[in-house]
C-alpha cells in the first residue's frame, strides 16, 4: 500500500485537503487505497483551523520513504514558520516523490526556493511575491498547476487540487476526473454516473 504523508501543524486548514485525503484513503473512485500518515514537527497534538485536535503519528525526523507529501495552509506559513516541512518537501522533490501544496503552504515553498524554477499557482501572484521569492515568472493563474512532481493550488480550489493530484498520480483517467470535478465542484448530479460507471 502506498503512503501519503500529511503535514499537520497549528491552524492547519483541514478543509483544503479533505477531498484529496478521502479519495486517497478510501480509493472509492480510484480503486486504490493509500495509507494516510500525519506528520508533525513533533508528536504533540495540534489544533486545526476547524478546531479538530490532531495527534501526529510521526515527527518530521522520523519520515523516510513515502509516495506523496501533502501540505495545507495555516497561519504558520504567513508568520514565516514551517521550515521543517519545506525541507521535507525539498527531500521528497529531490527523490522524485510528488509534493502537493495548497494555499499558504505555497508561500512556505516559495520562501524555500522550491517554486523558483517550477510552474506553480497560489491564492494570487502578489501573495507569493510578498515572500521575496524569485519565481514570479513561473506563476500560472489557474486553479491548480502540475509541474513534474510539484502540484500547487490556491485556497479556493480544494476540488481542483484533489483532481490535479489524482491525475499526477495516475489514479484516474480524464473522464473520471472530469466527472469528479462535475460532482464535487459544479454540483452536477448527472456527472456522478461517470464516477461509478
């Protein structure tokens, strides 16, 4: 079974990656279940932005291997924190392992130089420019962007983020991904047949 590591930290924006985690863990539309492992700076509990108390299963220092790293937004990214998660992302990318970042996590990756040479997106270009990064020419105004092993999205695009990651991982064909977005983003009940058919 493949493993997705999910960064968890104070004020972690739990809703931004909910669609993705459900599809990876259950495999309900992809036919492949993944192991979801939460990783924190330590194994001390954190509280999400939605108020959920989460106890990380492993600390950053214990992470080895893995098939995907997922990082959501939180206040820490705007406060200059999250360096340990940026370094983990750097390790994963260097090893050819996909990294998926949404919302504020893109600012952390920008500060760490991981977006300088890769196509990417975020909330808005100005948000990332505020980090002082050198990747402005690679910013794409889109809901989600895939550039090799890096997947990025803005805070208003959790469904597109899930779709982009599932596509990058090869877990669903284009017709199923279109149906997925139709159901969960556009609320098109007719699209459901494309998910279960």
